[in-house]
């Protein structure tokens, strides 16, 4: 392993103190590792209690992270595809209520989304075809969350040309199995922007003014309430 690679690996346990860029240091410390309660965490906790899920990824701290990411990006439009729960869409919408969120997932989630959050538009059908349809619309998806879908690679490849400078691509389960992990490693190697490997999810930013870099960050396990 090269000296550079050793340094990159060390920041996994640095909690941000090995990050040289001020912008990236701020993101690690105040978005990824933020412990101060946000204004809608109480509402998020209530939604978690009333919408139980079998997905072990969707812990309270994980959904709080999605909330903070949406609050940080402030997307005009977000797209959630492949989630087996409505909770990620709720967390993202709470994080930035002015957005329009498209939820591509099971039909049974539609009624709850319309009732609780009019900003969320549920769509049921072929995940790959619907994702392509949404991504090709004139309004860019500033935040795209690819959850547990077998079409993660195809959706990602189709999404890449449609991302703009402020866009964020979130990919769930990047370490779920060797094949997906290998795909993720190849993806962030050829990605031209800033990339974060958070073990449970991967983050890709598309700001062309930033130098290419990849960070491996261990998330702190906590609840901010």
C-alpha cells in the first residue's frame, strides 16, 4: 500500500481531523458527525414510531443523517428509488420542506405519502424505467437516493450525465456484497468529484470546481435527541 493510500485509510477513524480541505472538514464535522438536535428531529422520531420498518439500515441516526444531507443540499427536487419504506422520503422532505420529492417504490406506500406530505409524489412501477423518465425531465434531481434496488448500477449510469454542480447522489448498501462493493470501488475511482464512503452508504458530489478526492468516514452511532 502506498503512503498516500495509508493516509487516506487513516482518516476512517479521524472523525474529520485528517481532512485537509476546509469545505470537506466542515462537511464531515457539521453534517456527517453533527450531534446538535435539528428543529424537526421530534417530528422525525414520531414518524419512525408510527411507520415501523424491517430495514435495519433505517435507524433513527441514519434517518437523521438523510435529514441533514437534504438540509445541506436544499434540493429543488429529490428522488428516492428502491426503498422498502417511506421513512427515507420523510426524512429528506423534513430536512428541506420546500422541495418536491418523487418516491419510486411499492404501491402500498402511496396513500401515506399523499396524506402526510403533499410534497411527496409516489410512483409505482418498473424502477428502472420510472427513474429514467424522472431523470430526463427538465428539472434536475438535485438529490438522488438509490436504495435497495437490483437496478442500482443502471440507474446510477443513467443519472451521472444529468447531475449538476449542486447535486448529490446517495447509494445505499455499497458494502452489502462483494459484487456491489467492487462496482462501488470502480465507480468512485472514475468519479471526478468528491466522494465519501460511509460504509452503509456512498455519497457522490458533482461540483466541478472541487478537486477529486475520496474519503472513508466511520459514522458515529448516536441519536441527537
